[in-house]
């Protein structure tokens, strides 16, 4: 684990001045990461979604660090230039979850808190199941429990329509061309005008680099939507789930059913008028709830 200059441009204008740039390794792959807070503080791992990077967590990193946590956000597989395998099979959920465990190992944490949004939320739900003995608490933003989503895809035409874009994203070549055409107008539109412009510009700049968007889209191409989430069991760690009722990807059906898949203390927050982009759009609403959740889980950890 060492400092990297790879994120200097982003750090110069988007992040708190005490944020550190790190590189984390998993096998031959090297992941760019952002870190803040005391090195000996309880670890909080933040996992971004598509088409975001670790910078989406800038407010959360600063707040968690101020509260005494070691807050680390990683540019995940495909997003870090040093962790961009070419084979779609290298982006299956088992590989993505294995990355999470490797990050914690690199950071010397036997147990840790996990926070995820969008695809990062899918990985976080899965990691909290497969590594329940290591995950102190789970926080998911926007993304419902995978089994609740699977049920909604089977029963709700509205949810199926909301995720109809996945078919395009799974089409090699066509998705890249459509998203990057006309100065990446369609990719910019994904953010719905809800994400601060400096983050949007930085995201687009990085995803326009050779191979970057294809690697990010490989997350979609490595799964079959109809069966990807069907067998996900309930999680058994304290869980906070936050959903915005203007979310265009996840409807109220799976969001409000998610609690049925948590066999542990559970808090659900529904934010009126907020969209899918909760890390960037709603830090003032999310951060206090997150810190309260982390604190409660830490108290349980000590008992």
C-alpha cells in the first residue's frame, strides 16, 4: 500500500485538503483509493457505482474522518487504470466481492464497516452476506437488497421498465458509442443534472480514456439480469438503507421490501424528492444518518 499520483487532478479541486491518495493491491491488480482519518480508526470502506468514482464520497470521507474513522473509498475494478482486466468474466460478483475483502486485508482491518451506492451497493449487500463475520455494519444508498430487486423485476412492469437500459449497456460497442457520442452527451445525461458539475466533468474525463468505459460496462456484461439477484440470502449485520423517491433506476417496490431481507437491526430512510445520486446530491441528509449508524454498530461491537 503506497501513495499514488494518479488522482492528483481530482484531489486538487474536489476533495478536502487532508485526503490521502493510496494504492491498494489485489493480486496483480492495483486500485486507486482515497483515504482520510486516523490510520488506527475503525475502517469504513466506501464503494461507488456506475458511472462514478471514489470522489463521489468526498463529503462522507471528510465527515467520517472527523468522527475518528479511517474512511477509504476505492476506484473499483475497471475504474482504476491498474485494475482493468480485459475479460468480461473478471467482473463477476465473486471477483468484485473478493476485491472488497482484499481491500480490508491491505488496510489491516479484520472487521470493517461497508458503504455502497448503485453497483457498489450490490457488491456491499453481497459482501455483507459472504463475509458477515468481518462486516460490522452495512449502509446501502439507492440499491435495494438483491432479492427484493429480483422479486420486483419478476412482478413489477414499472421496475422492469426502469432497468430496461441494462440491455443497451450489455451490448458491446453500441453502448460505448451511444454514451460517448457528441461529447459524451448521453453519459452526462445519466447524472440527470443532480451531480455537481466538477464531479461530472472529472467522471467523463476519466471514462473517456481508452478502455475505461468498456471496463465499467463489463460489470453489466458479466451478469444476467433475470437471475443475477434471485438467490441472495438475507443479511445478518446491522443495516441502514437510504432511498430517494425520485430514483429512476430503483422503484418503491423493491426499496420498501428490502427490510424483509435484513435479519438484524435495520433502519430505512426514504428521502422525498431526491434521486438515484444520493452520495453527491444528498450528503446533508445521508451523513448524519451514516454517522449515527456507524456509532451504534461500534457500540454493539464493544459489548
